[in-house]
């Protein structure tokens, strides 16, 4: 077995070890032997635990490690997500602090065409991380989400976030194709 095929076969494991080790070093800030030893033990435990999780199926005929994220797209997505969190946080702060408090809470149900279970989990968590929205339930491809205002609901069902998550796994997809069967379940009226 040559080095290239060894790298391709174990690149996920190697990247996990490197990232976890870097996080340990950054957070501990110490390079004494005892700290490095505990860091190595912690990293080994997390790698062992995540390896055991790969054998647990997330859905019918789809084990956890069966699909691969496109790493450069993941990095771009994380920067985009942080920007969306900041932007939404400022917007929600404005809405809450506005004298008329233009809040119009609603529950929205929509179908998202994500390529696999992990993409649906990433989408649900991304929605929840973004201020003004909260994922209440995911059943197959059906998402139930609470939105604070009409603007946050419109951003949610635009399909932009869905397409960005799907592109972590797929080569191409369009925003307008990702979010469909949109249903407004409840709508409260702002004061």
C-alpha cells in the first residue's frame, strides 16, 4: 500500500486527530508532559468513541460514516454560518429592542431535499444556531421550525441555507429547488 492510498483511506481519522490535538493545545495553553499526556489520552478516547459511532445507522441502510463532506466547502460554510449568526443576532436585538416590538411568531413546516441524514442534522442545527429561528422537529425531510418574524421566516424558506448545506455533500444544487411544500402552521400577530 503506497502513501497516497494510505492517506486517502485514513485522512478523516488523521484530520480528526490533528484538529482535536490543536484544540487541546490551544485550550490548555500548556506544553508540560502531564498536559500533553492527558491531551493524548483525551484525543484517543474521543477518536475511539467516534469510531464506535460510525457503526450505528442514522437511518435505514445509512451508517454514520457512509457519506463524506467536501472539506473546502465545509470551511466556507462555517464562515458563512458565523456571518449569518452575527447578522441575525443584530436583527433579533433590533426587533426585541424596538419600541413597537414587531414580533410575529409563527411555526413553519417545509420539506427540504437534503441528500442524507447528516445533512438534515446539520441543517436543523444551523437553523437553531441562527437567532430568530428554532428547529422544533425533523421527521424524514419534513422540518418544523419556529420563526420570530416574517423576515426570518422568509429567509428560512428561501432555500439558501438548505442549498449551502446540501452542497457540503453534492456537487450542484439550486436554492429554489431545495425548500418546498411550505406550510405556515400558526401565526401570531404583533402588537
